[in-house]
């Protein structure tokens, strides 16, 4: 992906409040009066990692004519399903860590809020029903936003844990030391390894694979439209989660 395009995409990410640790709507609505109800926002967020494998499957089908892109999406999907985590899906690891460390049970009959369902449906549609370039932009938006979003989520986990448990659960240090380790997974290691390894790979290798297909001005315009649309869907979703959080007693 050339410099002009990646600068434009970085600008879009940089202007998104939900990806900013101080401006994310759930962080803002929580910081006013720290309260354990931010758990609801974490539970709603978790629907995204829960459906990410399905969205990648949609991407694999959609991008089947762009071989290197399809192959990278398959590799990425394999990781999400456990190819580098002893067969445990990333969502299962996250779910188990949230239950063990934070006492949050994602299986306790939670349903997606309207805003969550709408976001997932609209993102899926951008992947399945639009041009190849728009779909590619939509898929790249998911991967390019994952790292800053996970850092925000790590911060929200700490806001929750401070209020509910009187302690921090995540170091918020995303480096090799925190990403490595043996034994049972922890939230800290799960988030750190995503930042330094999994999501970095998803973003960079997808960008490499896309380079030969996003060349003409028309390609870039469509790609950016798909990218921007998904980032806007996520901004709208997080804004709704912030409003719900502010309304909780
Ligand atoms: Fe993952
Ligand atoms: Fe990813």
C-alpha cells in the first residue's frame, strides 16, 4: 500500500474518537463517575471478537479472486480459530479470561444491543454486498482499527476492575515481555500478544497483499469508502455504548 493512501487511512483512524484512549465514549462516560456498570460496555464490545471469524469467512468468499488477499484472510482466520494458540479460539481465550479475572460471564444470556446488532450487520454488508475494492477497504478497517481499539479495551477493563474489584487487571504495557509467557492465558498477555504480534500481522500482511490490487485512483476511492464506512459504523456503535453507559444508574 503506498504512502499517500496509508497516510489518508491513518488520518481517518487518528480522527476517530472511539480509538482514542481519552476520547472513547465509554471511557468518557465512565470517567465521570467510575462505576462497575461499564461491564455492560465490555460485554457489548465482546460481540465483535465473537463474530470476527464469521466476518473473515465472508471476506474469504468475497475476495476469492484476489488470491494473495484471500490467502492472508485465511491465515488470519486460522489464527482467530487457534492455529497459534493450541486450538483455542481467540474469542474463547478472551471469554475465559474475562470470567476468571474480571468475573464477567459472556455466556450469561447476554444479547447484542440494537447498536451492536446494527454495526455487525452493516459491517457484514460492506464486505458481502459491495464492490471488491469497497469490501477490501472494509476488511482492512477491521484489522487497522484492532490495535488501537484493543488498547482502549484494556483501559476500559481497568476502569471496570478498579471500580468492581479494587485493582487493575491489565498492565497497559504492550511489549514483548507482556506478550510472552507460559501457563494459563491472562487478559494482559492476550491483549499484549494481539498488539505486538497477531493484529500487527493481520494489518501489515493484509496491506502487503492488497498493494497490487489498489493501484488506480478509482481503486483507492472505493477502498477508502469501504474503510471509512466501517470506521464510521464503529464510531457510531461506540457512541451508542457510551450513551448506554452514561444512562446506567
Ligand atoms: Fe485475535
Ligand atoms: Fe485481526
